[in-house]
C-alpha cells in the first residue's frame, strides 16, 4: 500500500485579526474562526492529486490537537482524504513533540511519503517537517513548489533564497510544502455528506509511545506596535524630497 | 430544540462561502458597472460551480443534486445570497424544485439536464393584469385533441431570456365553487423556439444588475399534452407540492446580504474616526449596530425555525410568510443603516452597500409582497375564530 500521510493543524483562520489577551498569555481564541493551516491544505491537495494520478493508494490526514480538531480532519476527509487520525492534546504542541508523534505514525502506518506544511501560521515555527525527517531517518525536501513522483524517487523543486533548487530524494521521504505548489480544491458538497462515513480514529500520545514534555516556555505575547499613519505626497518630486530629508534617497 | 449546526453544515457553509468570496466577489464590479454578465465569464464560473458540487445543490441526491435537508439548503442559500444576484443565480443556479414533478420522458428532457447545468428553466405566472391575484390570470390554454393552444402575455419573467424552457401557468377552464367561479390552472413546460412563443425584453429595473426580466407572448402556441407538468387543472397543486420553500429561499439569501452589510458597517465603525475617536464609540452609531445585529438574528431564527419545521412537515403557511416578511424587511433596514453608518462613502459604488440597498427593494415584492405575507399571517390567526 503506497500511503501518504498529511499533517493537518488546526489554527486561527488566516482572515482573523488576532487579539492578544490582556494578560499576555496568548491570543484570544473564544469565538474565533479556526481552519486548517493553509500550508497543510496545500499539502493535502498535493497528496490527493498524487492519488488521483495513481501514484498513491491511500491518503491519511493526521492531526495533534484538541477534540475540536476533528472539524479540520472532517474537512480533510471531505476534500478527499481516505481516513484520519487525531492524537488528542489539550495543550499547545511543540514542534519536537509533533515530530515524535508523526514519526511514530509514519512507522506504524508504513508511510511512503509524509507531506506537511512548511510552517503553521500560528507559531510560524517551521521545524516539524525537518525534525520528523531526522527522527524517522528518511530524506527530506523543504519549501516544495513542485513535486514529481519518479518511481521510487521524488523530484522536488524548492523555493530557496537564490531561486529554485531541484532535488531528487529516495522514498519514503518527508516534504514540506510552500505556497505556490498548488491551489487547493473546493470541498465538494456531495463529498461533505460522504465524509461522515469515513473513519476518524481518536488516539492518545500513549498510543504512539510519546510523552509530551515541555521544553519551550512562552514568557509573553504582545501585539505588534501599531504603525504610525503615513503621509500623502502630491508628486514624485515631493516624494523624492521627503525621502532625501529622511536620508533614504 | 437543537440550535447547534452539525459539522457537515459548517463545512457546507465554509465551502460555499469560499466559492462566493473567491469566484463571485471578484466579478461583481464588472457586472454591476456593465449591467452584463458575459457568457464566457458565466460559463467559466458555472463549470467551477459544477465541479465543486455547488450547482443545483438544492435538488435531491437521486437526480444528481446534493440532497440537503431544508435547513442545510438554506445555509447554502444564505452564503450565495451575499453575492451579486446575476452571478450567483446564473452561475450557481438552483433549478426550480417544481421540476421534480417531471414524469417519464420529461425527466430526461428537462429535470436531469437542468440539474447537470445543460439546460435552464424559468417560471411564468405574473401578467400585466394579474400579480398578487395569480388565479385571475388571463393566459389560457384551449384543448385541441392531443394539443393545447395557448394565448396570453406574461411579464416580469426572470431569466426567460437565457432559459431553455419556461414553466408556464395558464388557465385551462373554470369550476363552480360556493364562492363563485374559480379558474382551473395548469402548468406547462414550453421550449424556447416553440412556434407562437415570443420572448421580448422586459423592463429596466433598480435591483440586480446583470440579470433581466422578460415579457413572454403566446399567440396560438400549440403544445402537446405531454408538456403538462403534473396533472391537468392541478397547476397550483403541483406548485404547492414541490415549490414549497421558495419563500424561505428568498429569506435566506436576504440573511446573507444583511450579514455582509453588517460586516462592512462594523468594520467602518472601528476604522472611521471623527471628533478624535472611532465613530463606533458614539452611541448614535453603536446602537444602530446593536439593532442591526438583533434584527438579523431575529430574521435568522424565524427562517431557520421554519426550515426545520418544513422538514418535520410541521411548517404552516404562516411560518413561511413570517420568515419571508421579516427577512426581507430586515434586509432593507440593515442595508439602509449600513449606508448611514458609512456616511457619503456608503453611497459610492466602491463598496457593495449601495447595491445591497438597491437589490433589497425587490425582495419585499416578489415571491408575494409584504402585504400578501401579512394577509396570510393575519388570516391564519383570524380564520379559526370565524374571522
Ligand atoms: C424583478 C422582478 C422579477 C420577477 N420575476 C418573476 C418571475 O420570474 N415569474 C413570475 O411569475 N413573476 C415574477 N415577478 C412578479 C412578482 O411575483 C409580482 O411582482 C408580485 O407577485 C406582485 O405582483 P404585482 O407586481 O402585479 O403587484 P400587485 O399585485 O398589483 O400589487 C400592487 C400593490 O397592491 C398590494 N396588494 C395586492 N393585493 C393585495 C391584497 N389582497 N391585500 C393587500 N395588499 C394587496 C400589493 O402588496 C402591492 O403593494 C417578478 C417581479 C419583479 C419585480
């Protein structure tokens, strides 16, 4: 069975303007719209396309999070994933813990490929995929903007500072995906109704032999300073003048 | 009573909203400005809507629709209702449920192609001489062997210019009742291009740019009896059996547009500063917002309760009338207040408010005017008392 695992993280929707709690312990989440991390949605879309092209047999969505993360997994199932696994956690999950759980799932499920977003838009850590590859002992390609399956090899185009880099890595492997890889599909209405019948297993850390330990400590959240109002200039000449005065031109 | 939405309902809302925001909003300005929905644009969006399973989602699953219950269908309507009418109604069409009355060959010819998006329908009841009093219609169909000869004029007929066929209501006789003579009405399906059936451009109107109404003329138009939808003389019964919740559909689309107007108004209340503070800090503005939110919620509860009752087969005519009446009047109020909160900017076409305000106007007229809805509500109260 050529199985693809896809990480699906529940995060505050990208369109929400987050507010920091007055005591600085985090951002206010009550009543806030939650969604699949957009990069994870791209990862899932890529997995589904591979399956549709006959390059994979099964797509499994996996998430670590609260009970409510089932909503995001249901969305993944409605998009086309075959089944889902939720590893329950009522506290924030550090990247290393996530990587340990994903490694255990990858082994238990005999995964051929693990696709995750390059980062989650809540903590922007950008670590889980890399740590997972290391723990699992398999090759990795990060920031993918194109992925091609060539038999037992994956050709991945990566977005790097200098431009595009193309790698070939052996499967099984870990790929973290970037924004331009694809455009995720709309969930089809009839598939939403079918998603209910697809299996969603709720597991614990213990089921995967992982003991979550707290290694990171967040000391304070603060809102970014509000930007001061800009000024309007009437002409290019005036603009150049202002820039010169500020020593910028 | 359960008020929480299921996971599926939330997903349907989400995917419909995503579609509306990504595929319809970007084209609103063009349609509003030009008054035209270009066929290429229409076909491109329609193809995406079909792909996403959103097209004709109001229809039962056994004919290729999404098979939603009434409440879930209305949640989908609410999201579609946020957008320009021509865009959502044409590109993400909901064929008339009355087509479910199709039998035999009619299913292959009309019902199934309509669900697949290959053919589209329109419905003609209103005439220059009869609006609210539909049973008084003059358009008539006279039997001639296996055929009927149709004569008469319909007006205000939405989408007839684009539709491949019309579901036409015509008088096919009279019966004596204790309260005098009553016309017998029959529904016919008539293909565009049938000799004797002419479609003329309708009137320009204030609401819903990019969409058109037409005048239909029938002059000795001969149709075979196999074109009857339902039974002879049973036109209104067919409508009652199948049309059902179209008043709730109007209500639901109004909820979506009101919600959108309220979103703009809330944002403006915190972004706009006058006299050194956010205008939302002035009670004159903030109380408006409170009333708008409350009215919206009231309309929503009436609509969704009626939908729930509809599925339990408990909905009365009064439930439907109340939902339609409240939602359409609420939209007029919310759209107007949203403009007031924006001041002059509210009237500018850069924001969708002026068109939501214009579009709101027709909602209190079609699918039964506000007066007719009030009539229905009051009759339901008084009739049992001998009134
Ligand atoms: C943009 C648009 C699109 C339309 N599309 C279609 C369509 O696709 N197909 C179709 O068949 N029709 C369509 N209609 C017609 C619509 O359903 C009618 O306009 C509506 O039923 C009202 O009829 P009327 O306009 O003739 O008004 P009238 O019935 O003449 O009413 C005039 C006024 O009298 C009031 N009134 C009438 N009777 C009573 C009463 N008993 N008690 C109290 N007040 C009363 C009304 O409330 C109204 O205020 C459309 C209308 C519009 C504006």
